[in-house]
């Protein structure tokens, strides 16, 4: 009987020797905090608008009633502000972490020759090192010794494939969704072309590799800009919360600062949808044109 290790995280209680995806939990926290904060922000603005309107129509004849609703509005707003105080640092921290790690990947892709940069990308995100493969082989030999040699080889392949998917997911969080699968095939083609003895084929490999690396680099830079916008959209509301909790911020200031935060959120959303995701489509279009041109040239 062969165990489907791609669906199993441990055998006999022993964790599989897979690469650790440190980004996964952080990315989940970033996305969850962002969605919660965006939903809460609309509610906050609504309450603040009501309180501000109440203050604007305040008259001495209804002062007690007006004061009552004014206090109720602030009381309702307080838990949401405290909620923001919790979500804000999570957003800042997780977006800051992604910005820093994405920056390191981008910097590494600018170092060395074309082939060195391509090799680094492949080894970092598309393949397992000899050490990682050795650990998997040792794990299967130890914990699945009762299986036949062919079954053990199958299990090694399953675990290695799971490991490659984990590494690729780290890059997949920083480039548009549809781009990672295409990169896998294009990376293999680039290495094949570059290793050819034919100068023309080598030149094709260089052009393919340059297109691939420049597209990944552009996506990484876009992701860093999105992280900056995300962090920028969090700071104004956090400033207001600090002022409000110390009794220093008026509702009008809250509307202004939270409004600035929402503009940052809108910019982040626009940049994600119309720059980041379209960047992946643009690469797909460029590589399609590139491959079609080669196909016509070879006829």
C-alpha cells in the first residue's frame, strides 16, 4: 500500500521533511487583518459622520438630547477604534515584513550574470537542494521501510513535489497568480537554450531569460509599492485613534484622517487590480508573442 504523502503532513507522528514556509502564516494574518480593517473603516466613517452631523445641528433647545446621541455615537465608535488599534499594528508588521523580504529577493535578482541570476531563481523557488532531497530520502527509508523499493521511490517523488510547491508558493505570493505556472515552463526552456552549443539558440535563451527576469523583477517592485500603500493607509487612522483615546482628536479630524486612510486603501486596491495583476497578463502576452515569433522563424 502506498501512502499519498501529498495529502499527509506526518507519518507515524513524525513531520515530513518539507521546506518551511515561514511566509504562509504571516501572509494569512496580513490578508485577514486587511479585510477586517477595510470593512470596519466604512462603519467607522459612518458613525463619525453621524456624530459630526449631530454636532453641526446642535442647538441649546435640544442640548440634552443632542448630547445624549453624541455620547452614544462615541460609545459605539470606541470598540471599533480599539479593534483598529489591534489590526493596525498587524497590518503594519505583516506588510513591512513582506516588503522587506520581497526587497531582498528583488536585490538578489539584480546580482551576477544573466545565467547566475536565473540559476538563483530556479534553486530558490523551483527546485529542492541536494540537502533537502537527502533528508526526504532518509525520511522515506526510515519511516516507510516496509514498502517496496518502487513504492519508496514513488513516495520520494510525492514529497519532493510537495516541497517544490511550498517553495514556489513563496514566490507566488509576490507575483500575479497566473504567472508562476508559466514561469516553470519558461525557466526550463531558458536553461535548455542557454546550454545549447548553437550561438543562435543561446541568443534566444538569453532573450527568454531576460524577459523572464525583468518581468519577475517588475512584479516584485509592484508588490513592494502595494505594501507601501497598505502601510500608508493604516498610519492616518492609527494617529487618530491615539489622539481620540487621549481625548485630543475631534470627530472632524477623525473624518479627515480616516478619509486619507480610505484613499490609501482605494489606491492599494487599484494598484493591485490594474497594475499588479495586469503585469502578469502582460508577461503572458509577451512570452506568447516571443514563442510565436520563434515558431514562424523556424518554419
